[in-house]
């Protein structure tokens, strides 16, 4: 029992000593904290910063794309007659104007057929002329034959009255009747000849017209021996050589129509939502060169991308057809005070806000604003009512700015 009591008293003494030391430590800490609270803080040295003066401007947000350069149309020039190619004047890269002779096809068969058709046409024309002259001669006799018939008709009427009055003999009346019948027969025969001549002329005129059309057909085929450029353009492909035999429909050239230059782009679905007809398209050098979105295809390609076409009239210097170039479609543009990327930062506690430090004299103060637009290069456009043009902003990187207080002294580095 005595040994246990000794141990209990020993533990109690240790605990009392420990509590005493703890109380002394807490008391000392409290006194030190109170002393620090009453002490005058040491002034912080000014922070050296670089600055930038912001001004009004315009920034854009764009959608990047890879564009394929195309002409207004690729036109395949084909032979329209059979024969041997006698002349090919142009090669790839050559410029042609509308109406230029691209190729000449030597066709002896067409020439022979044209000569034969002309001979048939001339023969038919001569026959028609001869028959028409004969018709005119026959027609000129109709009046004389009609007058003769009228005369004998009057004479017959008179002789019939005389015969009834027994003034002439029956033989005289019969002679008049025979003369009247003869006059009728001659006039009817003449009219029949005139009708037959007219029918013959009609048939011969049809034959003549057919021969004239035949001449026109062979002349057209012969004219097709000269292949002309349908548009102003550039030869992109020459498929034949001089001396080759061709048939109608055989391709000879491909010409790029230079009336318009097109850019064909494929845009991911998530980016294409903001693309509209009429938006400007900038090239790799940052210039638009007049290209605007002219068509958004209603179907997607095999990669479920939206096909967008931009165009401008005429040619564009430095662009080669079927080459691919990087472009940007400007989907949004805003005017305001431009804050460079190095003068602002985003605090992820408020990601919709832009944080900046405005420098006024030797002080910098933090300001939180809603930007109007952020460009692809990270610059911001803000309202001039919030940040007037000419405002001085502190520059720095993100981590430095996040760690800075809301306001601090600065020393501007010139």
C-alpha cells in the first residue's frame, strides 16, 4: 500500500509542474501578442512594376480553320467533233481570255461532207428556180385562157338564142358548143398544170431547206474544230497533245474560272454555331482581302464537320488553286478600351470577372470588371465607362497578381 501511495503522490507532483509550465507559456504568449498588437508596423517597400496605358480599339474573336483555295468553277473543255488535234496553244498555268482559240482539230471528213452538202443545196436551189420560172410562165397564161373561155361562153349564149329564133343553123350552134368546151378544157388543164407545179415547188423547197440545214450542220461541226475558251481563266490541266486523235466528248483542257476566288473550310460543330453569312475571313497575314462567308453547306462531311465557303470577286495575289492556308473567321467584334493580357488576370473564385490593377500616382488598386469580349490572343475589351482611355495599368503575371493585396505602393519602372 505504501508503495502505491508514493507513486500517486509522484504523479500528482508531475502534473502540477506541467500545468504550471503550461500556464506560464500561455501567459507569455498572450503578453507577446498584446505587445505586437500595440507595436507600430514596419512600412512595406514599394513594389516595382511596369505599366501600360490603355486606349480605345477593336478586338475580334475568331474561329480558326484550314481553307482550300478554289476558283469560281473548274471547267472541262471537251472536243465536239472527231479528228486529229492539229494545234494546242496553251499549257498548265497559262492565262486565257474568253474567246481565245484553245485547240484546233483538223477534220478532212467534215470539210468533204460540207462541200457535198453545199453542192446538194446549190442543185436544189437551181431546180427550185427553174420550176418557179415555169410556174410564172403558166400563171401568166391563165388570164388569156380565162378571157377565151368567157368569149366562147358569151358566144354560146348568143348562138343558142339565134338558134331558138331559127336565125342560124344547127351546125353553127354545134361548132360554138365545141369551141366553148375546148376553151373550158384548156383552162382546166392549165389550172391543173399550175397546181402540179406548185406542189412540185413545195416539195423541192422542202428538199432545198433540208439541204440548207445539212450545210449548217456540217458548217457547225467544222466550226467546232476550233475550240474556244468559254471564260477568262487559267489552264490547270492539259490532257492531250498535238497529233492525238479525239472523238466528241474527249476532254482536252481543264480551265479555272478566275471570276471569283473561293475558300472551302471545314469547321467543328461546336465552333460553327457562331459562324454566319457575311462574316469576314482573315488570311494568315491577318488581312481579310475582301473574303466574306458566302455559304454554309446544309450537310456535314464524314467527320461531322460543317463546311463553310467564303468568296470574293476576282483573283487574289499569292493564292494558288487547291493550296491549303490557315484562316480565321471573325465571329464577334467589339469596340472598347483594350486591356492587354499581361495587364489583367482571372481569379478562379470569380471566373466571369477580369481583375486589373489601376496605378494612380504611387499606389495601385485592384478593380474587378466584366469584360465585353476576350480575343483569341487573350486581350480584353472593357467598357470605357469603367476604364477610361488613358488609364495606367500595372503589368505582371498571373501568380504575382493573385498574391498581391487589394492596394499597395508601387514604383513604376520606366
